[in-house]
C-alpha cells in the first residue's frame, strides 16, 4: 500500500456535524462537482434541464437523519464545510426552500429537492458511501461523476488519479516501521512528524503550530458551547442534552475520582451534542467521534495547566495513530463499524495522553493498542439514523477508556505487552470486513431496531 502521506490536517478538519462521512464528505464531493460544472461553456450549462444526485450505501440508509441531502445541496451552491453557517445549512430543503439556487456564472442550474435520490443501500461500488452526480439535458448526460465518502470527510472519485504527494523524508506504513526509524536514535517522534508534514503538504513548523492553534480554538469553542447549551437535540428522538447538567454536577460535587471522570464525560458529551446539533466541530478522526480527543485536550489544559506547545505535540501523536489506522484499515463507520470511529478516537486520545505525560514510544503504542483493542467489534447502529443514540454517550465512554488505557500502559512493563498496535489494527480491519452490513451505519441492526420506543 505504500508509505503514509496523510497530512495532519486531513485528520483534523473543521466542518458541520453530525457526520463527517455524511456531511463534510458529501459537501466536499458536491463542491468538486460544482468546479467541474464551472469548466463547462455557457452553452452547455444553458442546456441543462436537471441536476441529479443519487446516494448509495449508508448515505441512502441514514442520509436523511444525517442531513446528507442538505450537505450535498450546500456543496453544489459553493459552500465550504469549515466556513458554512450551520443554521443556514439546517434551513436548506425545508418547506418553502426546496428549490435552492445553484448558479454558475449567472446561469441558474435547474435543481430541486426531488432531484436527490436515496438509492440502493447495497450496491457494487468499491466504497459503501457512494454518490453519483449528473447534469442532464433531457435524457442526454452532459456531465457525470461518481464519488466516495471514505471517512473523516475524505473523498475519492472514480477514475481520478489524485496527484501523488511527495515522499516523506521518514517513510513508514505502520507502527513497526515508525518504531524502526525512531529506534535508530537520529530523530524523535515530534520532529519526524513535523519533517514529514513539511514535505507532504509544504507547511513548515511555524504554520503547523498556527493551524493547530486554530483547530484547538474550534475544539475548545465546541466544548464550551456544549457545556452551556440545554434543551432537546433536533430530530424525532427528542433526546435531551446532558453535558451541561453533568458539568454543573462535577463543579458542585466533592473532590474525588468520580468528579474527575464526570468532568471528562461532560467535555466529551458537550462536543458530541454540538455535533448532533449540526454545529461546527473538528473531525478527530471523524465527526461522530469528535468529542473524545477534544475532551482530553480540554481536560489537560484546564485541569492540569498543560502548556500549549505540549498540547500541540499531543495532537501530532494522536494524528500518527489516525494515520496508521486509516492507512491500514479504515476510520469510517460505514466500512468497519464504530470501532473505526470511537475506537480510533479513543486510541488517539490514549496515545496523546501518554506523550503529554512524558512517556516514550513503547507506552504511547501500548496505550493506543489497549484503547483500540477493547473497542474491537463495536457496531455502528444509530437509532433512526441520527448521531445521538448511542453515539453521544459513546464519546464519553471512549474518553474514559482512553484514560484507563493510558493508566494500564504506563503502570505496567511495556516489554510485557503481547499485542502490538499493528496487530490490533489488522484485527479491526478483518472484524469490519466480517461485520454484517446491518451494523455499519445503516440503522438496520443492533440498537437501531431494538430500541423501538425511541
């Protein structure tokens, strides 16, 4: 599969909830299709009678609950995930707004809500979350493109060869390869990540720090916003927010281990609830799991006074865990279930915590391995297709498991750890392949069908 050429900022992306695969990815895909439309001459655009979108896989099964139709519409209108207005996004395709304006060079492209089709859940495309977009003049196809939303907001397209990124100066494809480089003693982990990033994306150390500050600020805003928001989340479940209540309980409670973990629960659920409400969050590595890493960073900053530079380092280490799992398995619930989302997020947070606490690469790896190992087989079974139950509480549980994984790794003898991180990533991939489609973001199994009263 070659060496890892993923950027830090492929892992940490800002965009609207509730699902990076269902909102950020489709919005990006639609934006790419819009740019193709912009290349057409006026005569071709003026002949268009229909702009059609077809959604497959879990985009079809749970796309209405996730707002995929609105995300695609926003992308076709030229909106960008990181800067779109969540309230305006939520208003798209609502009664009275079913016919949004898709305009190219003052030419209005005919488009209506009914032109978005929720197609087959089971299909033959290479990725579960598939979108096909077409421009038609009558029955004649003017432009057609097939896209795949592959997790964390990343998008691929059929027939395209993405420009090859430069080879990193310190190439690795797995944790074993990374450790081999580090064991030579010529470079440390943080320097290695920064050197690779500079080569891969052209972003130097100063700009990496600036962009990490921007990401941290968005993460912190999402925590703070969620800690002070109350009421019901959107959708038919009628789920009440819990983060604000948990936060107040932790603030007023007596000191002790329970209080500490209630704070962590509150921070994770605050982001997850904001994500469920469609607010701007940061993928880490996905939107559905966006509460785990920010909750750990918030805890470290506000409870342990961890300096900004060390938080940056922790984010770089977390990104490495995401690099390896994405390269060798998947971070998409539609491909491998929730083990690839909450499981990987918990693994990232455990590794982050180990590094911030001055642990070496062995403990970092072991913490990541323990966290991911104990999420193996976790299904993605959102009730009614909404990223609410069980997703929100899973962020809190994933954060606490990350902390415990760090404690287990740092308290034991690293040499006695029997399972490597690479082995558990391989197990996750095989488990995901064996998992029934019912448990991969389609809402056809598990809690999605057992909790009939929600």
